[in-house]
């Protein structure tokens, strides 16, 4: 293997240890993608960044020095800041005296999302090759406790009074916005932009500016990179309203304090399109509702069937039925049902989401690593040992 390829293979193996992973591709499409995202120097730096812990530049400098990279502390900090601007590293400032950095994984929601408005034909082609070879496979999340990075919350108008007062705060997108300290930012949807570049634009709507960043550092990094703009809370509500009118599924990050709210469709969403191919998507989704049809009211118009992005609805003998193995309780069929034959039902078992994104990532990582390795990792974290 050429020396340069070995640098990128080392990075691929490092990233594959993270919550999302980066599986090696038999064709080498994984290396081709990494080469477009990282210079050889950046790849060596990224291979020495923590996949979990935020660290100051000085600590990262010491690790790079041990690995044989000859860089001054200032050079390391400048390199990390350049990588953060490119979206190949995460940088956090809130609550710290100095910038803290960690790896940004190669996935939708991380490095790939950061390439919105920066997509080149080469990057689109490389990501498409890797996606078709690895990511589009309808695999189940590994491990009994495995979870998805996003969760579904119902369309606000789909839950009538008095049930609305019983909605958990983490299932209420308005509460999620209200409880965020801000600032808020909005960016174009990377998934729809990829489809546009591939000549397969979204069938549901021409809306593109639907990706909300509501985490303080997350919004700031997007804006400083020039790929998002700051908006008010009221404007964020308007974005959600337009997205819900278009029939998009509201999906915040799967935690009590999400940094991002996605507005997804089965046409374009990289995660949703993958899960939709599976026979029982509802078993994998973090969703606390399902749809029930009153067959005495249903007129068999089929609007709900067309509205459903997971193909959960079907018309049989002139009335609608819902395949609960495919229903994720988004409520989009409810708000367009004129005879009011559909309604959302809250599940008996409604688990509380993880505390924050870090905890979500650790749960995903535990499913990949196994209990014993995860126990040792958490112990190292508690003792302040590098992970």
C-alpha cells in the first residue's frame, strides 16, 4: 500500500472505532472519500483526535508530538481551527476558557453535513459511491441497546386538546426550541442538496433551508463556516411550519438537549431512506406515537397513504389501514385527513431520550463495542485517562 494510502487507512480505522463508525469499503471508496475531505497532514492530525472527549489544543499537541509530528503548539491550534472551518473537526467554546476540539465523524450529521453549500462534483460522486457500497445497506443497529442518532416528534397540529397537554416535553418541538439557550441558525439540507446535485430533486417540496442548529456551539460553527445564517426563535418556528406543511418528518437529535433539528423526507434523507428499506422500521425508531384509523369515518381517499413516507398506509376494501411495523408516529397523515379518521396514540412504553448528544453517542458506541469494553472506556473517562 502506498505511504499516502496508509495515512488514510490509519484514519479510517481510527474513525471506525467511533459511535457511527467508518467501515472499510472493498473498492477503496472509503479512502477516496477521505482524500477529498482531508489533506495528508490533516488526516494525521485527525487520527490523533479523541472520538469522544473534548480536548484543548495543548493536550492534542502532546499526543501529536508522541506520534512523531513536528508541530509547535501554535501550529497545532491553527491547524485545528482550519479543520474546524472545513468541518473536519468539532470545536466547542461554551463553558471553556479556551477552544476544545474532537473528531467530527464522516457521516450525515457530522463532516458530510458540514459540506453543505460546498459540494463539488468529485465529493458528491465519492460520497455516492461509498453510500451505495456501505451506508445504503439496510442493516439493523448492532446491540440490544442500540439507538438511532435522530428521533421522531409528532407534527404539532396532529395532537388535539386535551391530549396536547399530556405530551412529554421531549416530544414537543416547540418546547425543545423554547428550552434551547440559542443562538439559532438555519442551513440548507445536505441530503436534498446531494440529491439535487445527482439530478434527483426532492419530490415533496422545493424547500431546502430546513436544517436547524439550536445548540450554542453547533450553530456558531455553522455560521462561522459560512454555511448557515443566524435566525430568531420566531423564524425557527416558521421554518418548522413550512417543513410540516410540506409533509417533512421532524427529527431532532435523539437527546433531551439536541443540537440540531432535521426536517426529513423518505425521498432524500440518508438515514430515513436506509431505514425505510427494512421490513420493520418502527422497531428501530425512537418514536412515542403510532397512528390509529377510525374505519367508520374513513372515506378511502388515500391522502394518508400518499402522505406517509415510510409506506405504512394502505387502502383495503375502500378504507385505510396502518402497518404498525412501519408507522413512526410523525402525524403527517393526521393533519391532512379531512374526515378526521386518523389520530395519534401514545405508546404505553415511552422511554426518555438520553441526556445529551454525548450520552447518545456513548450508547451507540456501547452497542458497537460490547459491555465489557464499554465499561473500561467509561472507567477511563471517570479517571480522566485519555480515550
